């Protein structure tokens, strides 16, 4: 299989979104986290059973960094994604999102209940508990950030996301990509990642699976309660030996959960 | 030359192990462990007294600025300080230089336009209106403004401010970030069409462009002296030339730390520990605070990461003599200070509006007064005429003070109560 790549323009043509896709089977749309999109082993695994569509959040598409300035807030973003799904001709898909992308998937499923057949949220953000504050990952030192996102900050998944391999030019390009991805997604959540999902989440109709890394040091697993108590019948699965990105540290395990929950 | 006394209003008594015990001087320094409100009241009053002393000693202007949750500078409202200074300096030719109230942290931002207009009225038209973008620490981390919106908000607020001061008709403002149904400012400033505008910056290229496009005075507020500022200020003057503006030195301002003694040894004996306190404790801030993602636009981000400037020195590894050698602080005898200021800063960077920081870190009140007096008496008179032979007009100084020596002028307000 090879990953297909296309760029769709939405929002009166002002916002260009690159979409990676691969696979066969029921449609699945994956919304990445705050650190950018990478066609990783988890998506590769999902593509065995689903037609996977993975859009890049506005601003993070390499050729279109400034497109992010055309969006003013979360409402604009949700409308953009509605346009994108229409552009892809996808409806009634499994929506799956990680971290920031989890919040986006949940907002989309709340705004357009019909657009999601199943909803899978992996360590999503969207709520705030005073007793369990979420660290502002945008102002952490690089080493602290790695240690917050990954259970093993030196493991292959961490190196893949934050890696410093390669020549100086590649390293600089990687840092630009990562920084701009955090800035572009951060536009919708700064300074506290609670933008009112609690008022809207009751509109979600799709059966929902919550997947949480047991050792998530960024968004502690207690946040699963915030989602579970508002989504009747939501299932919560905790993944051992994983931090904030269980689908990257345990791709097989998380892909299996998704397959069992959202497979045709 | 116009030469103004700048003040940060720092905590002067941080504990000796401050920088190893706490993560930052800014955003997160714990108030209850580090400060006492009664003592802080004393700092504010010392700060005001020191600036008033400078005004009486012969400085052309007095400057205050805005920071939040910051132990090295905690004037969250510089206009409260400016208001006291405006009243206290009535009857003089000293400008009240607000460096200043930060537009993106004021909501709605016409609050700044209103308060500056008040200051201009109270001072009899002696206001210099600094309109800073604000630091990421203040604006993004303390006041919660989204980094990616920071500059856009500033630019919109800047345009609104200028229009609010000048518009003859009331107007509605339908902006992206601010909507105001009826803008009809009361009061308006005395100075017409508006008070001189200074835009402080810390070397960002986009701020050069903005300052030149709007024909304001660009002020580089640096703590690391003229040598490290040279490339940056050269870049500014290139933009000035490219845009076809005249190379008037008064369109540039610069902040320099200065300490004057009898001779070099006396200066070291008096000031060394206060200078080290400033660089070791007051600048103790985690690097990521300066650059939350999105604050820098994409073009600047690519430029910064692809061509990293020579890694900045870590001031914690430097001592007093390093700071003096490298020009972070210009210190020594009056003659040394005068010559270095003239060559490195005024001529070297082409600066017409010089600001000097004379209260540094833990420097106590009495020593600060002494430093101010020595500078005013032994240094300032020799610098004042530096640009006179070139014949430039300081368009960025209150018009009625442009030619004035700092002798008492017609009393405004003060004597009439």
C-alpha cells in the first residue's frame, strides 16, 4: 500500500488542508495532536481495516502555514472540518482523534451528530479540573515536553516525534514544523484547553471509546471521567506502558481496540 | 540629544539563592515567599522619588514601563506612576515618557488612549506615548492572550489608538478583535495631532518594519549593551533607508545601563554586586517563556531556527568586569562613561533618544540618588549637544520641549490649585 496525498481548499479557498489517506474498508478520519501529523505505524495498522483519512490541522500543511490566520476560533475550525468532510465525500465515518485532535473530533461529533458513526478519543483534551491542571506544553523546555508526552522519552516513538537526528538543516526544519504545529493548534486552546465542550458534548450520538495511556503525565487519566460521565455508554480503556500518546507507544494494542470498537 | 531616566521598579532584596531556588523571576515568582506589601510600598515610593530626583537634576525625561508578575519590574500600571510623575514635574521641561502601557493587555485598548490623553492634559503636553507590543511573558503567559493573535491585536489596537486621538467625528470601530459602537474619546491629548509615539522592541525584524512604516521612534530596550545591539540597529537603519525615510537619529531610542563613580575602582566597589544581582537574578527566566509557539510569525520562525544567531551568552556565567568590558553596563569614571556612551551607543547606534537605567537591581535608594546626580552633573551636559551640528529636528519629542533646556518653564496646573 502507498499513502495517497491530496490537498483540499476550504473556507472560501483560503484554508488549504493536506489529507493523507490509505487503506480499504469503512471510512475513518484521524485528527492528529498538537505536534503535527506523521504517517506512523498506528495509522499504517489502521489502514489494514479502514480507509483512513488523516487531515493536517490548518496551518500545519507545509505549503500553507499562514492559512491559519483565516480562522478566528473553534467555531471556524469546526465549520472548516465540516467542509472538509464534505469535500472528501465522507459521512458517517469513524472519527478518531488524539489529544487536541480528540477535542476536535468530539466537537465535530457534537456539532454534527450525524457525521460520526463511532467516536474514538485518545487522551483527548477539552476539560479542565482545578485539582488536576494540564501543563501548558507550549512553554515547556524540550526535554520536559518529551517527558510529559511519552512514558519513555527516549523511546522510538518519542524520537520519531521530537527526534533530533539528521543534519542541522533537517533538525531545524523539524523544529519549525513542531513549533508551528503547536502554535497553530494552540490558537484554538490558549491559555486553558477548556473551550466549552462541556456545554456541547451532550449532543454527541455516536458510541464512544475513550483510550487513555495509564501513565499520561500531560492530561492525567482522571480526565477520562469528565468525558465518560457526559457520554452515556462510553467505554474507557486504559493502556499500560503508555503516556499521553498510547497509539504511538503501543500502536498494535490501540489499533486493536479501535478495530474491535469501530470495525465494520 | 534627549536623555531620559528609565526605571524598572525591581525587587531590591531577593534572597541570595533566588536563582537556584526558584524557576523564574517572571510569571511564577511566589509573592508570599518573596515579598512584603509594606516593603513593596517603600520600593514604589523610592522609584518615584528617584525619577523625580532625576527630573530635578537635569534629565530631559522620566520613563516607566509595564510588566506583570515580574519581580524585576512590577509596575503593572505604568500610568499610575506616570500620573504621579506628571503632577510632580509640572512647571519643568521634563517629558513624561511612558514606555509604556501595553495595548494587547488593555481591554478595550482605547483605555490606553484615554489614560495617555489624561497624562498629556495633566502634564501640559509633556507626554511621550510609548506603545509597546508587550512581552510574551506579560501578554501571553500572564494575561492569556493567544500567542498567534498577539501581533494582530497590537496592530489593530495601534490603529484604533491613533484614530481615537485624532478623529474629528465620533466613529464605530468594527475590528477583528475589538468592536466599539461609538468611539468619542474624552479627553483628547493637548499635543496635536497626537503625542509623539515610541515603539519599544527587542530586535524583532517585523517591529522595525512596523516602526518605519508608521514613522515612529523605534526604541531598542536592551540589557546587553550596544555591542550586541549593533547588528540589530544597523538592520533598523537599513529599513529606514530602504523605505526612503531620513536618517534622523531621533527616530531611534536605546536603553543603556549606566553606573558612575569617581573612577573605575570606585564604580566597581559601589556597583558590582548590584549589577551582578541584576543579571543573575532579575533576568532569571526559562528560555521557552520568550517564544511561545505562534508568537513569532512563520517567516521569522524559519529565519530564527535556520540561521540561529550566535548563541547568546549566559549572563549567569559573567561577573561585573565582564558586564563592563562587554558594554552590558557602562560604568566607571564620568569621563569613561561619557566617552563610551558617546562612541558605542549614541554614535555607534545612531541614537537621538537615549534612556539610561541608573537604578540597577538591588541598588539602594541613596546610592541610586548618587548615581543619578553624578550622571546629571558630570555626564549628561557633555552628551546633550552630540547631534546639534547635524541640525535634525526631534519630531518624536513633545513639541514645546524640543528646544528646551530642562529649566523650569511656565507652571502648568501645579501653581493654580
